[in-house]
C-alpha cells in the first residue's frame, strides 16, 4: 500500500514563470518582435540556480495579441527560442494563452489556472513544492487556484500578505533560502 505523503514528497517541484516583466523587459505594449524581446538582467543565472536546485521551469504567459491579430503563435515561440538560447535551454515547457476576453474566452488565460494545471499534470508535480513568479496579481491568483504559492515581482507594494521581490533574482534567493 502506498503512503500518500511519501508519494507526494517524492513528486517533482517547479517554478512557474510569467514572461513579460519577469523574464523579459515589459515595454508597455505587446512584446513579440525579437528585436524588442530583451531578457532581463540576472534571468539566465537565476534560472540556472533554480535548475541546479531541482526545479522544473515552466513559462505560463497570457498572449492576447494573438487573438487581436497583432502577432502569431509562431512569433511567441520565436521569443521563447531566443530565451532558451540565452538560458542554456533551462526551460522545460512553454504554455501560452492566445485568447482575450473581448475576442474569445479561454480557461488558459490567467487568472484562470489551466496552464498551471497542465504543467502540474505533465511533470507530475506536487503543488505544495511549486512556486509561481509573476508581476501581476492575476499570475499569483492562477497559481493559488492550483495550490501553488506565489511571489510578486516589481516595485509596487500591493499587499502585506503577498511575498514580494524586486525581480527574478530576488525571488530566486527567497525560494532557495526557504527550501
């Protein structure tokens, strides 16, 4: 007979990462052109540290510009390939929500949790051992709906009960310091 606690503790762990504002520079509009896709300082080193610590790294990003006809899924994947190349292929998966509420409905779109749930199922992850790092409350809400703890990055003070860090480097330090 399997002990559920033993099974859960042996399950894998992951970091779910929002894209714009966490991994690449937020420019105030949609980022899909490779020349506009600027990887933030410290991202490759932070991802390498998390990978060494045994975390799967999964990007979960809303990409409403697809539904609006501004760019294509292929352009989103090209930005992902650029990120992968800069980060020594550290990322394990990319999930993106192409919908926008004014054009189409989608359970993938954060704050819904389907992208996170897909990652949990695919990699057989223990939500209690996972984190989501985002720059908006909707990112953390998506994680919370799936039982994943969150860290909000950026300078704005939002709520005293939310773990916050200035950037991915700070979030990485927090996660690795609390494991």
